[in-house]
């Protein structure tokens, strides 16, 4: 706002008209404290300040006034404000006729009765939005019959939203933070009697109070509503705006921490949370690390993640997995809102906050090797194996120009800082500079004797750096095209070069596994960074020039202090070579592209080196087996690293780590809970004391790996099955070999006792199931019918029935008395485990991927040795009750025996597997609790009991 002195205001006559219109329309317009002028400023101030036009009813609801109040304020201002004939119409918003009117009120009006202070007005609207949300938001606001339903599963969701989430609620959800941000734009001169220091302070305090209440009580509920509205993607920018206001106006560590935590949660779990409102909790908050947000809202969780929440220092924000080819190049837009990546012959544009694919640019005829944004983010340049450089419109995705001139693959491209030139480097050993507008070649720079792997402009656009297979870095003068200097120091090809943002330094990464920092003016080597164990593929400076990031064939991303050359972070997660790395322009994030076909977004502010504390850190290799104690207190895990871990089921904490001398392949608890039995690759069976961790006995008798062990229910016998084709019975007290059960002709994969301890069951690679008499060691019956290895066997609790599962996904149910086949069932993959429910009617099956199936088999009620009912065909299942928790593609799904499927949660994205094993190694379900270990050693103990009881049972 400013004065209206003659000769300085080109709008003088227009402003007189506006002032006359207003003063004529508003009674007692000479008194700034009169209710009429106050009403004018409140209503018209809101109309000219809202971020999208709204109806009188919506505006009244937002600012806490009825429609009559709104009408009285605007009724005589129809010459400057479009007022609907029907003021109650929701479809007709209040609008100004011309933008010059709000400009007059907020910038030039000197009359304190009518002047609208934009700072105070945006603060008031922010307060109105926050107060609206604080009063409105609640759990399951649309009263969905099944709150676990995904958005697309609710047929009347839009109808419910229209009825419950009224327009002013929607406006508040979308704009509270942007009004706060707008209020921070304090004008140089403010002319308004209501803008006194105390007035501003009072409003600031009121805004902070409303925001504090919102952050502490409603933040998660706000996300829930955004998910239902399909607006979760809007949350990141809102949160950043809110944080900016808090930092500027009212520093509050707690509110900033809550907002920053929720930003990270949304960015990490966006694709999972957007599925439905309940996934804000079960797929987002439940897996959050110990943080301000988790502590504030954990009481709202019905899923209890006893083990498996993210580590507090976990730096991974999101992973873009939709690539179909190796990712050779990645880049941030200069406002850090978008990411581009190479993907085969195309260029992908991604939303940097949510990881969603925005656009795919197609036109190259061979692999895209390099991508870059122009500095105004309006254009994208890409280069390819097809020997061309292409310029694209970043908004429309259309091809602007194709630059041809190289005679080999173009490995690298970059824009100059003024976006007027492009530089490219090729296998033809040349560096070319191009005029962006004309598409013409400016210079062809020839000095390198090997492939040019990387090129970069200095940020003042006066120099170009190029790195080559010839082990050198060349610095070129942009204007003359002459060689300024050649940097020598690497002992192998230079794969990547970059300038610092003050253009004083150059960083280079080499095939010799080192990163070098050079003085750009003198060409002298100032720092050598060593820490990678393989070739360096990419390097970049942070935009404050304080840090360097590097990507390597050792699959890691390293962050270095550019001044001290010290390694500050090692980010691990990629499965293959890291081909490209870059900092965001605020230096808070890093992106990396890899030959594993993914792009990772990392939090550069994470405090640790990216270790995954969810992993079984005490195991240094894959877990091969798991067992649950019979009192459901402990879980035991056996690993190929020669150890056995004992974990508290209630807390997920490690209670004991038992060290052995060979891989632990099978494991079982005694029924009394005092001992563990393990089978190993060294052909032995071991008995361990749980509480002392001591090895009590080593049982020797097998001649090959022991694949399965079990204890009898009275803890007097141990049975073991081995690759040596043998089933052995051992006396627990003496450790002596009691029986040698020999019938199988191939490896024995699974053994178990009947619940009365009178019989042993064994399954083998010979495709048979054998039933043995414990007392005599004699074979009672051989069950034949499987067409592949029998991987798992189990007795029903009354020992009358047997279930067996094989590698070909077949599940057979047998009569244990007469050996007849009762049912043939079909799972979705190779069977890993089988189990009867306590009632003996439900059969639960898991495969190696953790996917489960459950059947109710009423035929079991009628089968016996006298009334045998053998069935042919596929499944005789009558799915009617019971449930199984199935792990499918990183999702936990509740499957009832009626076939009803309910998605309970999505697991966090996990880092790369560290074991040669794959799949799930050990998965245990007891009621609503599920425990499992993945091949990457991620250990989860999840308690869904409350969730299932509340919404499914």
C-alpha cells in the first residue's frame, strides 16, 4: 500500500471512483470502528484474499458469519463485486469484476475505514481455516461402514463426501497453510489503523495457538480427509508452507517437528496411504520411527507394530520402481518439485514429493543416457545411444528440437545456467556446444583421446568441464571454445564431473574408485575422497557447495564434507550400480538412479548412515527358519550365519543370541518352553537351554544337512529329517539315538509329531508322506499321490487327519487312520508351511513368499476309517469361517475362509537383500499376530488383533 499524491499515482482517477463507490455503499463510512466498516473489511477483505472464489454461504461458514451478514456487506457493492441474484446459491461464487479493485484495497487505499491489510487478512483467513478444521475433523468422518475399505471399494464415497465435507471444510483443508505463508509477505509500507504492532502480535499468537492445536490433535485426521478427497498429493506443499511460517514467525520446535515428521511420512508412504483413509494409520503412522509425530498420535493406532517400524535415521524417503530399464541419469527441476530419469528409450518426469509418474517423453530410438533440466525448469534436454540430443517442453512433453552432429553415443548433456546453451559429450571423443534457440552447433571441442563420459557448465556459464576415458578433465572457455587447462590425477577413466555452485571448484569421479576435488582456477588437486570399493559413476556438489555426493558400482551413495574430505553418510539400498546422483536445490534431498531400475529419493538431513534398524542386526546373513514358543512368548530364528536369535514376541527385542559353528537350517521349541532344538548343515541336531544360552547336547547320526526337527508334546522325543533320506528319533533325556526310520528314497524335508506323541509324520522329495509308530519305529502307512516334493506336513489336533503341501502348490488332506485322501486343494505357489486350526476344520497354508490361503473343509467331520469319503477334482473347501494373514507384494491381507479379502496394511519399502536367499524365511501367525523375516533380514512382528476385532470380526 502507498500514498495517493498527485503525479505519483497513475490510478488516481480510478481510485477516486472506487472510494466513492465504497463510501456510498457503506453507512457511517467515516468511522473505522463502526460495525459497518468492520463488516466491510471482514467480508470484502475475505473475498479479495481467498485463494479461490466461494459462494456467500461457504464464505460465511468459513469466517463464522451467516448469509445475512455477507449479503449486508456486499449488497450495495454490485458495481465492483459480482453478487448472485440468489445469494444462497452454492454454484455461484462471489467475485470481483476486475483485479484493480482488490489491488486498490490492498495496495493503494489510504482510507483506514476500507484499506485491507493483506498480512492481517491472510492471518485471519488462516485462523478461520484452522479453527474450522479443529472443530470439524474426526476419525472416520464419512462414517464408512467398513473403515478399512479402500477408496475404490466404497461405491457411495463421493456422495458421502458431498454430504459431510462441505465446501468450506474442503477450502480449509486445502488452503490453511498457504494463507499462513501469504501472511509472511510483509509489505514495505502498511497503511491501516488495524495494523498496529499489538494487533499483529495478537493475531500471530492466535494463529500459532490454532496451528498448535491442529498439529497436536488434528494433523493425522487432516491427512485422512485428504486421502478420501483424493488430495493427498497436496499435503506436502501445504506442510512445507506451514513449516516456513512457523520458522519465520513463531519458532516452535515441537510444531515444526510434527509437521516435518508428517512430511516425511507422506513422502515415504504416499502410494500406500492414498489407498484409503485407514492407511494413513496402518500403512503410514504405524511404521513411523520414534518421533514427535508417532508419540503424539500412537494412541490412535489399532495396528501394533511390535517390530518393524522404521529406524529414526532411515534416510529413504521414496523409491520409484516403475522403470523398465536401467536408470542411467536423474535430475531435479530447479524448484525441486519434479524429477526426471532415463528409462530405456524414454525420459520419465516424476512428482518429487509423491513419486508419481507425471509424463513419459518418447522419441529416442535407443537408450537415453543423460537428462537435465534447464535452469528455469521449462525445458528438458536428453542424450542417447542414438547419437542425438533432444530438447523437450517440460510442461507439455512435446519435442522442441533434435540436435544432430555427434558420430557416436552421446553420454552426457547439460544446460548453461542462462539456459541459452547446451553442452554434450560423446564416444566420438568430442565435446559440442549448441545454441538452444537455433538448435545450431556453436563449437566442437577436440582434445580428449577417449570417450567423453561427462560434461558440465560452470554456474557463471563461462567455462565447461569434461571428463573422459583418457583419465583427464578438461576445462574449456565457453566464449572462445579454447582449452583453458587440463587436469591430471586420476589413474583411470573419468566418469563424472561437476562444478561447485560458486564455480571455484570441480569435482570428478573416476573408474579408479576415487573422487577428486580440483581448484577450477589453477587446476590443482585439493582433495581426494576415498571410501568407495568400486568404480565411481556419478558425482555432484550440493547447492551450498558444502557437500559432495557420489554414486558407485559398489551399489552405494556416499555423501562427503567438501572441506574436510570426510565421509559423512553412506546410503545403501540399491541392488546394482548407482549410475547417477544429484542434490535438490535446497540441499535437503538426494536422488540416485541405478541399474536396478529404480530411483531413490534420500533425506540428506538424516542423522545417520542409513543403516536399517529393523533388520536382525545380530544376524549377518539370511534367516532360514523360525519357530514360536508354545506359550507364544518367544520367537526363535535360525540363520545361515551360524546363529540362533531368541526374540520377545511382545516387544520384538532380542533376549539371547546363540552361537553355533554351522548354518542353522531348522528349529523348534520344546513344549515346556525351556529348550530349543536345532538342525544344521553340519549334519547335527543340537539341544539348547533357552535361559542360559548354553548348548546342552549335540546329537550326531545324520550324514547330511538336517532340514527339519520337532519335539513330541511330552518333550521326551526329538525327531529329525535330513537330506540323507533318514528320519531319526532321539531320546531327549539321554541324547541317544532311539530309532532310525528308513523308507524314503530321497531327501526328507519335513517332520512332525502327532499331538498324542504316538506317531511321526515325514514328507520327502520322493513325493510321499510316511506315518511312523514312535514306540516301535515301524512304518504304519505311506501316503502317495503328490506329483512333486512334499515340503510341509502336519497333524490335526486330534491326530485324526494329516495335511501335506508340496512344491507344485498342491495341498492334500488325508485320513490319518486309513490313509485315504480326503481333499485336494491348490495354493498359489510352492508350499512352505501347513497347519490345522484348533477346531480341526480350517487348513492354513503359506508359501515361501509369505502368501497365505485358508480353507474350511467340512468333509473332515465325516471322514474316518469306517466312513471314508475320498474326493477327486480340486478343492472340496467350503470357505465359511476363520482367517489367515497373507503377505502379498508387501501387503498384509486378511483372508477369511469365506474368501473375503481385506487389505490391513502395506509394509515400508525395504533396502536391498543382503543374503543370497530370497522370499520369506519363517512366517508365523497366531490369531491376529503375524511374525516373519524377509530375505533382506527385515523382521516384523505385527499385532492386528484390535484392528480385526474392531472392523472385521
